[in-house]
C-alpha cells in the first residue's frame, strides 16, 4: 500500500513539474529582516553576508549606490520547509568602504566592514557561516 502511494505521489509531482516547470519554483520576493549581518574586506572587495532564520531563500539585491543592498526573502506557493532551517545570502563588490548599508523591513541597518577572520586549519574555510 505504501509503495503504491509513493508511486502515485511521485507521478503527481512529475506531472506538475512537466505542466509548468518554470512555475513550479517561482518565488515572490519581499523585503525581510536578517537575523545576522556582517561585512568583510576580502582582497580588493567586500563580502556582505546576511542570514535569516527562515526557510525560504534569501538574497542581497544591490541598489544604485555602491555598498547599499535590499535584503529580500523569497516565498513560493506549495513549497514547504523543515523547521529550524535558515538561509544565507552573500554579495561581493569591489572596493574598500568602511560601512555597508542594508535595507530591511525594520529600517536601514549600517554595519562596519571588518577584516576577514583567519581560516581555521582544522576546517579549512572561513568560520563565519
């Protein structure tokens, strides 16, 4: 019985994706609030990192002036998320400002650009994710 149910659900999923492959994962983006926000000078540019305690994807959208972004969360109908997940958005831009501005639903947040923390040889990557 379980095997039949899985086959039927799989078939319905395939049919729905074939009927509208681009519409299956179309996101509506809206301004959100990041749970954490940081900016790091890396080489000749700045990496801005924002995270959200939400399951939908997130993005940093550059604005007209340099180093100003909108933090946006995406939502899609029919997309379900597991509790306790989060997303990280990052954007790299050349230059060396002292601050980065991010627009959120609760207002504009300005963060100071920091020197990137050293890598941890035990994990071989940056420790800020």
